[in-house]
């Protein structure tokens, strides 16, 4: 039974260094644009260069994954190419991708970059894993809403690694497929701006009869906290355990 990678988030350079100092095998982070965590500090090119030099220079070298995991508009492609060039030149260990157009750009212009399929791609079955593998992804991060048995089945697909969340938020829909925030608040989760509208309190009415009392979070799922399942994930063949 192989030991999975422990993958930690890094909202800024100090957080990344702290995560590596306390035992993370890898960190993932976003740049100033095209990150699904648009509301955090994120990284400049200089910070990224400093972190990669530090992580790769440790006695036990660590890995740095960078998110380019929002959907892009046509007028953003040139800027995305500049960021991808920066990631290539800094020798990042992987790029986490949602938009298949971005995946195509990477395959065409930056084949040196390793691609990981974002959870926003909503891969949730073996066919999705196979499709990701055939599109050039080395690793898939499936929907967070899967059962342990479903995760085992995905981990059995050859030629592509599996990364699963062991801590963090759950989506009311399959990850990446909910448009509630986009429709009601004009802030799309697929553009890194989810307003988490589903976590609000609601009162539901059917005709004139109240079905639920006011103050119920009827759409909000319990968040992930799965430390007791780490051994099961490991025995299932999961390659990476991800903290949000």
C-alpha cells in the first residue's frame, strides 16, 4: 500500500512555506488571475519563483501545483497564455485545469506542463477518468460528492492518478455544475466568484402551507472532514489527499 501525497492549499507565500514546513508533500495555489479562489491574496510571479526555488531545494523536494481552473472568455486567451508561459518557465509540477480549451492550449504550446483535471470538471465515473486520461491529464480530482466505493472504482482506472478531498466544502450540485450564484448574484463559481448562496437560510412555502420553518439551511451540505478515512483512501489506491 503506497502512502498518498498530502496536498495543502497556499493562499500566499507565507502559507505555502508553513504548509511545507509542517509536512505537506505539495501545495497548490492560484495566480492573480484564472483561479477559482479569486477572493484570496494569491501569488505574483516573483512569489511563485521564490516558492518553487524553496520547495524544489529542500532536502526532500516538494511539489508546487498551480490552478488555472476557471472557464475563460475568448478575450482572455492571450493573458492565459502569458500565465501558462510563466508556469512553464518556473517549472511548476502541475497545472490544475477546468476549461478544456486551456487543456488544449497547454498540449499545443506548453507540452512540458503536467495537467491535473480540476474537480470543477465534475469527473464522477470511470468513463470520465478514461476521457481525462485520453485528453492528456496525468491526474484527476473527481467530484467531492462520491462514495468510497465509487472512489475505489475511479482509482482502478490505469494510466491516471486520483486525488481526493479529505477536508473542505461540499457543493449542493456536483462540483462545478451549479449556476445558482451566477444566476442570482452574477458571480459564477466557475469564474472563481461563488457567493455560496446555498449556505443562506431559507423559508420554503408550498401554496399557503409552510413546509419548513424559517432559518433552515435546506441546500447546504455538511462539509468534509474525513481524517478517519485516510487509511481507506490509501488502500483504495488514491494518489493524493487534498486539504481545502
